[in-house]
C-alpha cells in the first residue's frame, strides 16, 4: 500500500533575526536550545527564503499570500479585509475594512501618544467594540459601520454602503508621538475623495464615543492612558482568489488565532480550526495547538495543515531577547511532541513538514526587516533518525547554517512548488 502524502507547514512569525552583541553576536535562534528543529534540519533540506522578494521588509499578510502561491502584487487589496473577516465580520463586494488599533490620542495637539493603548486588552476590547459597533455617520446616512474585537489591542472595522473604494490612506502615523493622519485619496476619483471624507468623519465619531465611555473614565482615574482613538489601518476590500485546494490540490486547515492570518485563510478556502487556549500571544497554549495539528492531520479529511505561531514576532516587536529565545524553545518542545505523535502513525500516512517564517523581526529593530528567513523541509520520520534522510550538510536550524543548505536562497512564491516536488521525490526514493 502506498502511504498517503500529507504536508504540515509550521510558520513561526518573525522568526529571523540578526547578530546581537549581548548574545556574543549570535541570533536568538542560534542561542536557543532547539534539538528537535535541529534534527529536522539534519535529516532534511535547507535554505533561506525571501517571503516576497529580496530586500523587501514585508508584512505578514503579503508574505503569507506569497508563500501560499498568491502573487500579492496581483491580488493584494489591503490587510483590513483579512483582519475584519478573521475577527468574525462577514464581507461582501463593495465593503471596505480596516485593521485597527485602540490608541491614545491627545486631542488638543492631535498627537497619537501611544499607538497601542494597552496590549492586554482582552477584558476591555469587546466592551469598547460593542460601543462602537453601529456608529452613525451624520454626513453619510446611507453607510453602516460594524466593529468587532480581534486580539490584544486590535479590532476589525467594516464600512458598508454605496460608492466606497479602498484607494485611500489610513489614519495611523505608524509611530508614537506623531500627529494623527488625515485619510486621503490615493487615486484622484470621486469615490476616493468621498470615502476619505467618510473615514475622517468616522475617526472623529469613534473618538467622541470612546472619550465619553466609562471604561476610559476609570482608566484615567487609575492613572492609565485612555483608549480614546481608533487608528484605521490598511484599508482593504474583498479579493477573489482560487482556493488552496484548486491551486495546489490540498484539502487544508489553518490554526491561526491571529485574525489577519485567519482572514487570509478564509479567503483561500482553508478550514479555520479553533483551539482552546490558542490566544495568538505570549499566553498561547502550544501543547493544545500541537495536539490539534496531529489530530486533524492524522484523520482522513485533510492533506495540508498550516500552524501559525505569533509569540516570537511579538517578542521581536517588544525588543525582548529573552522572550524570543524562551518562545523558540517552547516551540521546539511542541515540535518534538508533534513529531513523536505523527511517527506513531500506522504507516497509512507519510508526513512532510516545513518549518520557516514569514519575515524577520529582529529584537534590535523592533520591526520587520528584509533579512531572509531559515527554511527547512523534511520527512517527520527523519527527525527521529536523521541518518535516514537524503539531506544536505546542515545540522542546525538557524540563519547561518540554513545559508549553506542545498536549496540556496529563493522567493516565497516557490515554496509550495518545492514542497510538492520534495514530497514526490521522496515518494519515489522510498
């Protein structure tokens, strides 16, 4: 009997980094103890991947599109729609949506003091979103507004009504202590001018609602910054793309508590699996996520499982070296559990796994950068005995060793082709 070929993609958001003086000029991945990732690298094939193209410090959304086989230069229409769909708001053609932050605005100066009013916002976010949901726009009575909480300090905002366009800027200054941006057209059309006026009015309406909310009164009394502003980012509309199954022939599932990635998965026709305790932040339950991957990949329904992990990226943005190392080591433990459980399969399935990232988030920068990310593809069983694999000379999963791998350096658009080619070639040699 020929074993059924199955693929697991483990994407560690923000994985890549640069040499850090405090770590004797190692990267956090080099400093971390990752025996299971190293075993995968030793038995598999390795390389460096530019998620979209060399030299581009891309966002997670465009990076994910590229590695899944969707050219972002052709299909991308802004990240707002992905965030909003992932948060649970339906979108139809003609809607526009934003990936949005709760922020603190000094109304007198119009300076955004803090783009993130509070990262730990889970208890407050849903209540404030309920207050904003259905906000009325006096100058635009034909348009409706929907708001839903996403994760941490984020929410999804959808606007529905006639003559809307996504060819507008947002209101986010992108850094603290800069003025709130006025929404403006990015194309000289009647629709773009109208939509930008609507969004500026929406920003003001949101401020009025939030500044009077009892939660913000309580925050000010407690000496905390009020969450009195919604920064409207990445205006986007629905996109029509072929499903993963149509494009690659895989029936797929996605585990990604991060709303923007879940929304992209929905757009690509992936089944979005909810895992209890999978929060998409530092408190996420790695064991539960790993167990869910195994249970669904072992079953008969799916050929392709995609596990997205966010905490490492948060550590990069927070410039926290210790946290980045800590969560890399937690992920390695999870990978060991996944590998052991998949290797207990009765032989009906043959599992290939990819471990990589969407972009680098170096702790020295606190933001995405253009460095390529390490990439490893291997049979799961080779991690149990790397000598079985027909790999390369790489023995550790890290940035410098990956550069010596047989796959060289390639763009993310080639990833699924590499995966399918590897699965077929391994099938022929076994």
